[in-house]
C-alpha cells in the first residue's frame, strides 16, 4: 500500500493531558486503509510508542503511547512518512482537587432541547442529517440550546439548586424518522468527543460550565457507555467484529439496512438476571447483549480497546470541560467487570469526584448491591452513587393512598428506608420523585399538597436529592401517548412563548406559590449540616402521621407528614426521644412556631419541617 494514499481523517482523543496517574494513552486513528501504516514513531521527549493495534477493519488503527515522562507541548507523530501534530496539555489541577456532587447538593435535571433557546440559534445546522425542529410535535427536536441555558443561570440560583444535570449534549446525528424512533433525547451518540452542533460547540459547553462555577453551580454530564447511535461510524464500519454485541447481522447487512425491519435481539429490560444467583444464560444474554432499541446498537465493553476508549473519553471531558460529575445511563445493561474497571480507574484519578449510575430496579437490595464496597455482590462496582427507584415508586403509590397502620401510604416509604442497612453509604444514594423517563409526579393534575409532601421528604431524608425541571412551577404530564409529554418546553424559554415562568411577573399565582415554597426549602437546605451530616431516625407511621428526625449534635430537624386526606393528631409523647424538653420549634416552610409541649393537630396532607435545638434537661 502506497503511504501517500493513506489519509488520516481524525484522531481521538483530539488532544490529551500530561501528568495523569495512568500514563498510557490510546489514540484511535480513523482513515481509509490506515491500518496499512507500517510504523508509528515520535521523537517527542518523554513519550514512547508502546504498541500498534490493527483491528478487523483496515480503516482504524490504535496507537498506544506511554506519556510517563512527557511535558506539555505539541508532539509530532510519524505515520510512516506522514507527520501529524498532536497536542499534550497541562492539567488545570490535579485529579484529587476535583470535587464532585454529594449529599450537600440538590441536582436539577433538565433537557437542553426543551429548556431554553438562545438568540443565535440555527434551526438547521449544515452538515447534519435531515431533521426538523417542530415544537408542536412532542417527539421531535424543539430547538433548545446551550446559549439558552446560559441566559437563565440566575434562575437556578434564585430557586436554590446547586447542581445541574443535563441529558446528553453530545452529537446525535440521527435523521428524523417516525416519532417512535426520534432521538431528540440525545441518548444515541454519534460522536463521543463533540457537542451536538444544534446545542452549540465544545467551547460554549466549557463557557457554560465556567459560568455555572462562577455562580456556585456544579454540572453533571450524562454519558452512555451501553450503546451508541445507529449513525455512529462504528456501526457502518465496525472497528472489530466484536466491537458491538450481536454484530453478525451488521456484518451481513453492512450496517445499511433499516433496523426496524431487522430480526435482532432486543434487551428484555429486566435487570434482575445480572445479579440473580439462579439466572439462566439466555436471560443474562438478553439483558446485557440485547440492544436497548433498534436505533441504538449495543456496545461490547468486554472488548478492551473499546473500554479503554470509553474510559479515556470520560477523563477527557472532566479535564477539558471541567464537569463535576457523571450520570451513567442504563448502568446494569453494560457488562459489570469492565464498568467496574472504569469506576476504579476514575476513582484512583479523581478520588473526590462522583458518578451516579442509573440502576432501575425498585428493590433496595438490588440497588444496594451496585454501590461501591457492597457486601451483597462478589464484584465491587466502585460506583459511589446509585439511584433510588424504590423511593420514587413507593412515593408515587403513596400519594394516592391514605396512610394506614400497616402497608399503605407513608408506610411504603418507611418500609423502603428500613433497608438502608444494605447500603455501604446511604448518604450517597440519589433520590427523586420523577425524571425524564417517568410520569411527572403531578400526572395530569395540580395537587400541590401532595407535591409539597414529596419535596419535603426528598429534601430532608438521608439522600442526594434530584429535582426534575419545571416541578417548581407545577409542570405536569404523563407518558400515556409518548415520552414527549413529560418533557414539555419550559414556558418562557423559547421565542414566541406567551408565558415567561422564569420571572415572578410571568408566573401564575399558583406557580409563584410553588416556586417560593420550593425556593425557601432549598435555600434552607444549603449548608445545613443536620441534613447533610446528621443521623436519621424514622418512626413507624402512627395514626396516619409519618415522622423522621435528623440530628446533628443537639440540633434536630423533624419532618412531619400527615399521610391522610383527613385532619390528624401527632401525639408528641410518642416522639420524646427526639423532642426532649423542647417547647417551641420553627417550621422552616412557613416561619411559624409550634408548641411541642402538646399534641399537634395537622391539616389534611400537611407537611412540617421543624428546626430546633433539642433541650434534654430534666
């Protein structure tokens, strides 16, 4: 092969950083017949070429470098006679100085496509596959972007959240098909190193994160290691025959046939076989090797070169963009051991960073087994934070019920929290009342009393709380027709909107009441050591009343919920161990003081958060 005919299209990562604990760097080189290169060399001081790996496709070449002695600068790589410049950068800080989100934060989940649009938005971006923006269609792109988010950062500060979790912002170059196959949500990545041009640029993403940091806001990046988009170059031209799960079909069809008409293995969506000691091989295979949907080919993390690519990608975004955390989509659908390797290496490089994995099973024992250092699993996941789907499911049922003396209503929450002994670290479990994959908590209604109870519980228990955008202004919706109905546009974020809910003047009276109430609760929570560091004591719901105490030294926060649609009486004598001789306590939700020397009469579905110094004198 004539070297002059070999063309290098791109190299990933696009650049790298010196001073990492793992000095190895994998370069994935794309180009027609690039595998025919005989030698790759460099004379850059402190860098050596460890190995060259040729895969099944001749259009990829993996070059492994060792950077153990390298300094920042531009090195020259020689691919036979072709010279390519590659930049090695100085890190902004050592890995241990990067601090992730934790229980002191309140995460705010939003979809950039549905939140706000900037004034320079392009409705059609040149070079992208055919698509259209149509806000009348719930399952098409609506045109939100990073510039739009930048305009509303002060709104998040006013609300009182401390961290923003965006659904994926990476390039998602999929053409519009029928609504069922639309990928506006971003979970079908086609370029792991590029922000989707419809949202903005890599530079704008970094600018947005810097602006968030200037306001004390953290940013969590949504990543997807389980699958990629059907239009990713890896699908039409697989680097190796085992790059994707069930890739025989791809090799036979050349990756060009319509996936909707293809007989392929789809995941069962049942995650229990991954940990089930009695699981059959076919059940395990369907879970982890089946495709999530036909437009999202399943990645094979057991391929060590692919896993190295993904591990490096996560580090690159931490170093390049300055993100403060990662949310990993569909975590148990990927192979456990390679994902544990990723988490272990990330923890070694960034010991104070944090990643939350989507672990969608509603039994606490399952979720707990995925947390770092769990004794419930033979494989240590090294995953610090897991998502509490049990909390969400139990609360969703409880809101429709009156709390009885056994199982219904708030008993469901009590009976979920009582299994916290299974978690190595309950303070590193993320709880939520709804998200982009569930019905909104309000459904199609406006029951603000139930919503206030849910948020009161969410913000005061021993969990990292996550809110879903618009909850604070009573946004509702269900998935009866499609996911798009729980992913509506935030009012005021787009040109032509008749309402601007970003301002008090633009909100309705009911929206302002909910916003002010939520903001008061969130601002009170900030820096509150009783909530973030204190012990937790819960009382079995009694006479329909559920009580949880958080204690730090002699400070007590008492969460009191009337879980019935009738007035209820809280018998204070039953709670003397956390009240003591305390006479008065302030409700942080209203500013009103309550007398704790006598029983409390609660209105239907009333919520109280009493904050006081415990008086233990006889």
